[in-house]
C-alpha cells in the first residue's frame, strides 16, 4: 500500500479550514496532506499511526500532524458509537509566504519544526479544548484570532513527539504494505 495523497476540501479564498469529523470510523487510510493538522478528539478511541510510530488515541487527546507527515486514525473496531474529531488545517503559507516569518511570530518557529514529527499535547489541554469549542461557532475573523490563540497555547504546552523520524513525502510500497498490514491486523 502506498501512502495516499489527500486533498483537504477547501472553499476558495479560505486559508484556514475548520472541520468536524463525526464517524464510526475516521478516514483510516494511511495518508498525507500539505496542511498542518491540529486535532482534538472529542469522542472515541483507537490507534494512531504517524510516520514510523504507533500509539493510541482517546477522548480529549490533542494532536498536531505536520505537513506531509503520513498518518491514519483507526477507530476501535469494537465500537459502533460515532467518534468525533475537531480539526483545523493550514499551511505555513496559508496567509502569505512571509506571514509566519514576521518577527511577531518568532516564538512559533519551534512549533513548526516540532510539527514535522507530529505532537501529542500533554498540558494546557483545557484551554486548547475550550478554544476548539469556540472555533465551532466563531465568525471567520473570530476563528482566525482563536486559531492564533490555539497556536500560542500549543507553543506554551508540554508535548511529546509522535514519530521518531522526519520522513520525506514518498514512502516505498514495501513500507506502506508493512503499515497497512498492521492496520488490518488491529
């Protein structure tokens, strides 16, 4: 199996995408996309495959999946209840090539470099979750301001890398098959 390239559905002229996934099974194909993904698991549990690592996810987990980092959320196969994940998607260039290069965003440099391996957020979760709930009902301008607040909260949080290595965009068929065999066996 190859890592599937995935295009995040994006309305024209929207730089920041907010998405709610309510499914018995999340999109569980190993895939990657250009956008950085910040996700809050509101409900559900299962297995998370990111890069070269496999871990579990459960309610109230918050993850950052870096640009072009392969990943799959595999819901627990023993449940029939819908899982729910709230996510925002963006790229380093979503707001212009130089936006995040401004001096005002210097403290985010660490966020962008750490996101390449993916992150599990361990602290500041209540604040981040509260911001995600506000994102749901916010206007586009409010959503952008809240998004910056989420970045700040994540930057100030303790986190753990999800993957041990930063991979290039392309996996070999053999590597993809190994990942697929693991996912099928779960």
